[in-house]
C-alpha cells in the first residue's frame, strides 16, 4: 500500500507513476484521496477541540460545586453532555472518513521505479540479456506434451480424472526429476545464504492482503470457503507474512529465506495452444526466494537475486533471456520486475519461468513490517523471485534435450535424479 504522506508530498509524481502503471482515473483517485484526507484532518481538529472544551468544563464543575454555584455547575454539566454527544458524532464521522481513505488506498497499485520502461503490453517489455545456444532440432522433434506420453512420465488424463484439467500426475522418472529439481534449487539457495522455510499452503485473508493478493487477485485464487482460507499462489505469500506486524532489529537483517511449495492458480479464462501441457497449470511446484532489506540495500539485493536465477539456468544449460517489464505489464504490487524466459525448442517460443521483483515499501506498509533506525521505526523493503518454477523448466529440458535414444538429463541434475536419460 502506498504511504499517504508520500502521496501528499509528491502528488504529481504519484499521478505520473499511476499513469505509467496504466491505473484508470489516476488524477481523480489522487484528488479523491487528498480530499478525504483533508476532511479527516478537519474532523480530527474539530474533535480535538470539542474534547478539550469538554475536559475544561469537567474541571470547572468541581470548582463551581465547592463554591456553591450549583446553577452554574448544572449549566456546565449540560454543556458537557452536549459536547460529549457532539464528540460521539465526530468520532463516528472520523471512523467513516478513515475507512473511506483506506478503501481508496488499497485500490492503488505500487508506483514503478524510475528505470521501468514505458509500455502497456508484454510486447513492450525490454530484452536486456540473452544467452545460451538454441538447439537445432530435427523436423520430427516433438513438443513436451507428446514426449511425456511417449515416455509415460506425466499423465494429464489421470489428473483430469482425479481432480480436473491442469492438475497433472507425475509418474516414474517424471516424478523423480521433479524431486531432483526441487532439491537442486533448494540446495543452491542454501549455498547462497538463504534459510529454508516450509510454510503452510493455506493462508488467511490478512496474509493475502499483506502481500497484495487480496483484494486484487481474489478471483485467481482457490478459496476454501468453509474456513475462509486461500490456497497459496506462491510461497512468497506465507514466507513474507512470517514478518507481518513485526519490528526487526538491526541484527535481524538482512532476511533471506527460501521455500518449496506447491502453488495453486485458477487461471480463469486461459485456453489455446499456448497453455498446452506444462505451459500453464492450476497446480505446480516452485521454489521461491524472499528477501527483506533496508531501503538503501534493496536494489543491490534485487541484482543479487537476478544473478542467483541466472546461475541456476546456466547450470541447467538452458538458453534464456531476461526482460525488464514495462509499467503496464508489471504486477499490482511491484516497483520493478525482471522476468526470465527459457527457450522451448520444439514449440519455438519463449516460456516465462521466473519473475524477480522489488516491492520497495509497498508490501511492508500493508504488513506493518518495520525496523528501528535511531529509535524511530521505518518501513523495510521486500523482494521475491522464483528460483525456479518447475513446469516450464521441465518443458524446456524435455524438448531441448530430446535425442533418438531418449531425453538427456542436464548434468547438474544427474546426481539428484540417479539417472542420466529418460528412455
């Protein structure tokens, strides 16, 4: 959530930032917010004045009674009662205005970092890095959804029978390579100084609000209505919410956590060839890295996280590129995002496999996540990144490494898999 004081002190910059995120009615929303805040401050001042008068009269009543001025004391009592009634009305008005202020603030996305490219659509994202050799596959090369049938390693029909579309069943070597990638990604993060967390995969509304999934993405999450809990769309949510309503000490920072979880996304309205097979699922596995940093350190941390993801893809020997997302393609909560895409040789297209983002103080403000600086509390910055999401990585491994003899396993995964070929 944006900070009200920042908006008041940087009105035009806020409007300009909202427009770069293609937020509708940016100017009107900021004007509405500031108008409500002005009324709130006026109401607060009136309430303070009324309470002060009431307290002053209350003190006078005792003196008047001692002096035997009962008539004057009764008049003062009547005035006090009237002032108390006025105070109650003002308190109710103040609560209403504070609620109105909150309702506007939660609709406003984070502002983009100054370096974020202009643009509205994914086509306007900027390719800032590309590496790796794109395999030259034969004409009869198969997409991964055909390969998994040929080698009997993933069964979508069985998943559909058990649950529904988008819930695959991994079998045999398919299940083992999933476990291998999870362990590899976790081990790499531990070696980089992250502490491992195994969080719950159900969250409450407070957690969903804290990291910005609610109310923005309510329709994209699975909702267990009987208990009013949500299945997590990413481990970012429970891991970051560990620090909700927390004031960290200097010695607690930086916070660097990693966690593996299954993730759940409804992906309502998704269809077509681009979502076939592993390209888009309702349930998938992901290893997530999360950092909490002092504001002056957060962009250095973002670069560190980008380098970490690059290291994973280099070791997997997959061709990949990094996109600097434009304002219109960024998430509601992000100030700056880099997307990683791997090349899927049989599909002849790039597949997103990671997003690494800095949320600056936006999530921390919702979470009330702070630290003490010279006796004063200050909001921290939160960051997270996929390191990595498994489905599209597996799709690229299967397609790019197919041979007449079978599918070669990347060397770095062989010790984890216990085999070097799917055949």
